[in-house]
C-alpha cells in the first residue's frame, strides 16, 4: 500500500521543457543566396557584361606570318550596392529567467531561438526575391510541358523540363548545378510516373513508390 510521508513535498512541475518546431531542417536560403560580407555599408563593384566584355565572342583569328594578331576593345561597367542590417533582441526579466532556468538554460536557449528567427527572416527574403515577378530570375520563364498537378502525375516530365531549362542557361554561359523548388513540387514530382520509371522501370505494380532527394536530383541531372 502506498502512502505519502508527512515530510514529502509534492511538486507539480516537470524539470523539462517542450519546444515545438526546434529543427532548422529544410532551410535553404543560405545555400541559394549566401550572405556576402563587404568592407563598407555601401559602395560600387565592377561588372564585366557578356556584350561589353566580349565574354562569349570567338574573336581569335588565324595570324599570318609578320602580321598582327586580331584585337578587341574590352569594356567594363560598374554598379552600386547598399547593405541592410537585420537583427532581433529579446529582453529577459530577472524574475522571468529565474523561473524558467528551473527547466532549461533560458539564455542559451533564447540565443538559439533568436538565431532560428534570423534564419527564417533570411529564408523569407530569399523566397520573396526568387519568386517575385519583377526580378531577373523570372523574366524569362520557360513553361513546363504539362502543369504539375495531381491529376497529371502520369504525364509530368520533370527531367525533360529541367533539361530544357539547363540548355537555356547554357546558352547564357551558365551551368546549372541545382534546382530550387517548393516542398509541394518536390512531393509531387517524386511520385510522378515518368521520373519513377527512370529508377524502377515500367512495371505493373501500382503500389506506393517514393523517390528520395538523391534520386530526384539524379533524375533531374543536378
């Protein structure tokens, strides 16, 4: 038979804390558009454009004996930049800290939470820039062969769409090494028939089959 000793103090608290959403998994802003440290708050930088700097011209010509080499006049331009500072501060009252320190280190945890919020803020700015309709990233969009909808899972051809986009970039002198997409698009194309056939073959099994991130990247050639 259990009993409570007269000297026992019953406590209703648990010496732990439950934290929702503690993981930073899935944040890609710092990989897509990394932060660039610069020595001044604002300034100028040099630009070598494709046309002005003759970066895509095959101008080298055969030289005859005792003749001069073919010559070009390369030009450069400049542009300006202005930095922006973002930050966040959290005030911790002494009595508040004393109470919460029973469960965890409030100062170290607050530092982690603040860092996460800074990352989320950067993630949102990167997303807004990439998907805006008035930036260089979206001024020459290529349309997919079919829309990426649930009803068209059997005809979505993500590898062909990505290959066409890579060729378009190659014409500008860029070699794509990554594909940026939303979680919704990723979850859809990993279940698309044509992409799955590249790994599983054309089989009659209609059971659940999912491609992982590495397989999707391999199928898209990045």
